[in-house]
């Protein structure tokens, strides 16, 4: 077996393996994009299988069989265009025009006599190359607008389309230039092999490749999240939401925390967000919190009809949500909202789960920090209270001493001189010292109840609207 034959065989095997993986994914997650991906690779696998049948049987394809294979080959660039439309959007007029061209090309393949004329073959190859290069361009342009793993996968898909166009072009040149056939077929096999590697990385990347792509983004978020402001819960969640929105490239990322007193999820610092929903208990985030399972919803208005109008009002179509939970402590839900479904939903779901785990760690750390600050605050309050009581006891001795001395003096005078009236100065002194002592006692009572010095047992958030009403 020559090197060229080995490359061709490896490419064919890889196309079949990718077709199986992508089809399995389409069965698990039946979406328009996954179905188009499956159709694209199933056609490729069918073309490869037809070639294997020919090799094993030793016979040439019949005219009908050759036309069917040619029709499948013509349809592949069109399916790639549909994938570009699913992922990044293609003008409707171009999709409609491509549909018409596909019909004409397939019809001509069945109407043109075998063997195919060179001019006709060149026209078909030119049509497929142009379609592939346009889709490739769309993928590369879109890759510059999205972050993280999606960017790398789009670049891989774009590279695969360009290499597939190169493989087709080299195959045509091998037929058109017989004296250089070996060179062009070798280049075609090499382009096909690198094409299938690119498609594997784009459509069905192994876990180690996804982790390698994801690692730098996650490490940067972990480093930045430790520097997020933590003066209040609102400051912390707002900073985290901004960073995660940038990482995911989503329309908005929200952290909703469970409020036990109201029995629902609420976003810290966002007044009335939960009240905007017609039925807060039926939202995707609420279902995620109850099930403690990450979820992806491609069409939120359809999945949650009770709140469909609110989703449409804010332009929300897709939702990816994951529970914020650590060691059995349920904080809430991390939700990423989008105007359209994410390019690669399975990657988005994994990233959101990782981010939710990190948010849970940060919220737990914030909670422990607040508990420690509250404990230290109580310790400081107790120290101040003890200092105050000590000072108050010392101050209490002064009027008590004066009051005792004056009372004893008045008692002795009453014994020695029973008829002598008590002077106004003596009465004023007793009354003044009594009032002074009363004020000190009042301060002591306030300190004991935590009133005048502001000693409080617990600090808790309250709904001022509900309190006033």
C-alpha cells in the first residue's frame, strides 16, 4: 500500500467514524444544526461506502449508481452552507439561490450522459468549490466574533471546508492533466486527510482537545474571579456576571439566588426581575434549581409558554442553565441567555457547569467571610459593651457617693436638731445627684438591650416594599 493509498483509507475511515459520532449526537440532541451535521457526514460516509463496495466487488459503478454518488457529492457543499446558516446566519436570498442551484446541478447530473464531459465536470467542481469557500469564509468571520471553544471549533470547521475544496480541485486536475495524475491525486489525498482531521476537531472534538481549548479561558476566569469586589453580595455577583458574559459571548449571564423567605430565585441587586415573570416557578432557571441538573433550551418561549411574552420582550430565545451548588449547599442557578442557540450547545453546557461550580465556591467563600466578619463584629461589640459598663459603673460611684454623704448628713442633723428645716440647697443636691444616677442607669439599660449603642444580634436583608405596604 502506497502512502497516498494509506492517507485515502485513513480519511475514509475517519469520515465514517465522524458520521457515527455526529449522528449519535443528533439522536441525543435533535436540533436543526445537529441534523444538518449528521446529514453532511452521512452523505460523506455513503460516498466512502460506495467506493469500498466498488473495490471489494471489482466492478465499476453503474450509470445510475454513479449518478446517485455524484448527486450526494453535489449536495455536500449545500449542506455545509446550511450549517453556516445554522451557526452564524446566511442571507435568505443566498440560501434560496443555493437551493435552486442544487436542484439544477443534481438534475443535470442525472441528465448528462456517462462518461461526464470535461467541461461539465469542471463546471460542477467550480460550483462546489465556490459554495465551500463561501461557507468557509462565513465560518472564519464568525469565529472572530465568539470566544473560547466555539472560536476554535468554527476555525476548524472553516479549515475543513477549505481543505475539502482543495481536495476536489486536485481531483479534477488529476483527471485534466493525466501526465501529473499521481502528483495531484497525492495532494488530493493529503488535503482529504487534513480536511477530515479539521472536521473531527470542529464537529466531534475529543475531550482532551476541548479541555485544552477551554483551559486558558477557565484559568483566566479563575484568576480574575478571585479579584472580584466583595464588599457586598451585589458587587460580587455583578462582577462575576460581567466576566462570564464576556467568556461565553452570551447576550446576558445572570446569577439568581434562592430566597427562602419568598420561595423563589431572585437576582441580587435587580429589583423586580422575578416579578416581571408571569409565573416565576415555571422558568427554566427554577426547573434547573429544583432538578439540580444543567439544562439547555433552544426555544425558551416554546419550552416555557407561561413566560413566553417576557422572553420575547427581552429578545431571549435560548437558555443554558446550571445549578450553583457545593457540598449540598444550594445557592441558586447560573443562567446564560442568548438571542439564538449557541453554536455548540454541548460545549456551552459544559462551560456553564464549570462556571457555576466556581461561582458556588466564591459564594461559599463570601458567606464564610461575612460570618467571620459578623463574629468579629460581635466580639468587638461585646468588648465595647464591657468597656462601657466598666466606665458606667465608675461614673455611677460619683453621684452615689455624693447622695449617700448628703443623706447621712441630713439624717444626723435631723437627730441633733429635730426642729431645723431642710435647706433648699440640700434638697437640690439630692435631686441633682439622683437625676444624674438615673441617666446613668438608663444608659446601662439601653446598653443591656442593645439600643443606644446600636448592638444588634443579626443583620438581614428585608424587602422595603413589603415592609412599608
